[in-house]
C-alpha cells in the first residue's frame, strides 16, 4: 500500500476564507493580515484569503478590498497565490478593483443546495460563472472551481455522478485551472471516495482535482488516505480546523491543516510546510476568536509540545 502513496502533496489553505466565514467573532483586518502572513511563513503557497460577497450577507468578509490591498503590498507575500471567492459579476467588479490575481468560483451537484446557497440552479450558476470567467481571462486572473455536495447534499441526499461529470466538463471548458471537490456536509466514506475518484478519472486527469473534505463525522483523515491511495495529490484544509458546519450546528467543518499535515508528514510525504510555524499561526487566530480547536493534532501539540 505504501508504495502507492505519492511522494509529494500540495495543500491549499482555506482557513482565512472558508474557515473564518463560518466563525461568529469578527476578526480585525490587522489580525487577518498577520494570520495570512504567518500561514505563508509556514510554507503555504496557496491561501484562500477572502471573498467578494455582499457585506450584509457575510459581515466577516466585508473587508475583501482593503484586505487584498494590504496583502498585495507585502513583499513577503509576492510568491503566495491569494485566492478570493467570487460568486457573481458584482463580486468580480470588487475583485477587479482590488487587483486580485486569483479567484475561485463555485457551484454544486445539487440544485436544491445551489438554490438555497446562491439562489440559482446549477445551470443558472454556470451562466454566472461563465460571465465572471470571461472578465477574469481578459484580465489574466487565474480561476479555481469549486463543486460542492459531491458526496452528499443536506437537502437531496446522494447526488448524481453524471451531474458531477457534466459540471466538471463545463468548468474545464470555461478554463478553470483546477476543481476542488467538496464534501460539504462531511458525509463521505473512504469507499465512496475511491468510487468517485475512479469515476472522474475516466474523463479527467487526477491532477485536475483537489479534494476538499470536512471532518463533521470524523471521516476526513480516512477519506484523505483513500484519496492518496487513488493517486490524488492536492487537498484543501483549514488551519486549526476553522469554520463550523452550518448544516450540523456545533460540529466541525473543514479538516484541520494540522491533521492533514500530520498524516502526510508522519508517512514521509513531502509538503514544504513547517508544522511548528503552522501551529503558531493557528494559535494566533484561535486566541483572536477566543475558541478551542477541533484539530486532534493541534490539541495534542498544545498540551504536549509534539
Ligand atoms: Mg469547506
């Protein structure tokens, strides 16, 4: 089995956006800048920093423009891809004003989820994405795609693999550089993960996907291992496991970067990330949020130093 594991894995850090968006305490712009600088210092090269959504909808993300300006002015972040989530043309206008170089667009494999999340069916969301991506391309902005509810939907239950294939092809045709496959409610199991990867790899290169697991039911690390065995080499995670699960109140959401990193490092898989510096970044943001981490690794590290 160990022979089949990759030698190197890439981690996309989503804590400052996907994580903080689901945290109640509002973090100041200075603290966000410090947090992102510390994450980059730990070796994370791709960091989802903010989103351009309506401020009244998600107050935590209302400083996207100013945050981007601050981050872009820092020489130590010149090599870091700072990704901003963009839901529509209005968001794209904000992202353009802020001079972002990397955006992410999102849809799902469930019509009900998309309707509740962004008030659009899957096909309507693809029309919006196409508009956004035309502008992105004209401005040399790289675009990452997200597909949510790949392993299950809070409203529809199991979702269709054919829909996944169709949506992934559309996003690829529009020019996204990769697609993140989201287990939005943390319902996937390792066997299902291997089946989904087997299915999509008939049509796509495996390196076109990043796996985005949530640890809501404690399955994230098992699902990551299953993905590694299937040849996947990119994963999304959130420092300290920031962000809860809106579909299961009080539960954890994104898998913690520390738990992912410990799994990889302890099996000798290279990531380029420094665990100590990452844990310091997490400790910093946890102190600002005044909360404990759901990360098993980080809890052990904070009490034992390893
Ligand atoms: Mg997430």
